[in-house]
C-alpha cells in the first residue's frame, strides 16, 4: 500500500505506548499519510497503564488517536482492549473514549470479527509468571539490540513457543468465531507476528505489532483484506 492512498478500514495493534521499543513516531507519521474511514486499534495500545512511562512521541500519538476518536463525519476509531491494557471499562475511563473487548462489523456486506487474541493464549493465562519473565528478557534484548532489532527478530523467528502461540491464537480465535460469531473474517493481534491464513473457511489475519521493525498493519478496501509491513 502506497502512502497517501485511501482505504476503507485500517487495523493496527500492539503499539505498546510506554514501552522503550514502541514506534509511536513512525506510526504517527504513517497515520498522517493514509486516509481511512475506520481505524480499529486491536489491543495492547498501551504497554501498561502507568502513563508516567509515556514518552513525548507516545503522548503525540495518543493525542492524535484521541483527536481522531472525537465524533466527526470522516473517521470512526474503535478501541479494543488487549491484555496489557487492562479491563476495557478502566481503560475507557482513563483515556476518555469507549473501549470494547471485541468488535463485530460488516464490510462490503461480509461479517467480520476483530478481537485482540490473548483470550486464546492459554500459556499466558496459565503461566503468568513465566510469561512475564520471558517478556522482560525479550524486552531487554530489544533494548540493547539497537535500531535494527536484528537479535530480537532472530529470537522471534526461531522461537518454537512463539510459533506455537501464533498457531494457538489463530486456532482459538477461529474456533471461537465459528461457534459464537460466524464471521467470514477474523482479525487478531497479540502474537506480534503478522499472518494471513484461511482456516476452516475463515480468513484469519494478524496485524503484527508496532514494537518491531518492520511493523505491520491490515487494510480492507476494494483490493480485499491484506496484511502489509512497513519499515
């Protein structure tokens, strides 16, 4: 997708505002170059709810997102809670905009479901201490890795548990959708790994994250639903 173009719906997730590896400046620059009707923020917009950790760039992006969220005729912004964001109701009160746990919508007459995906990550819910430690180690690698994130990207690519989590979230989300929602498209985040696959007749797309290089996003327009990466 070229800068300055139009899309119906833009989906981004896992921005992790407040994290030292958040690419808020790059995301803000990108958002200002794309015209969209709807922006879906699919979870983990914040790294945690300690707003003291937000950098100047993080605040700039947050201000832009809140500005877009104000009711106007041009864009709608949907905020979906992720595991780092805490309860949707708490986040709503803190940032002053409505936040939901999942979002069902119709695009070109086709039913779609956007949900962060942590709900289907059993390892995370059962092993909260282990996953916190693993997350801290990965963050440390990212911090010392410099701008290009070479080591962090290698770790992620070859980590079996990362691949397992990606597959688990995808299968869990599709299963949940088939039983409860019956949508043709399912959009998740959480895994930080962009992905596109058809599972049991359902189009599954994962929007990756904005803490790694390249970062990723999803567009829905006349070309279809697609995942893109951007450096």
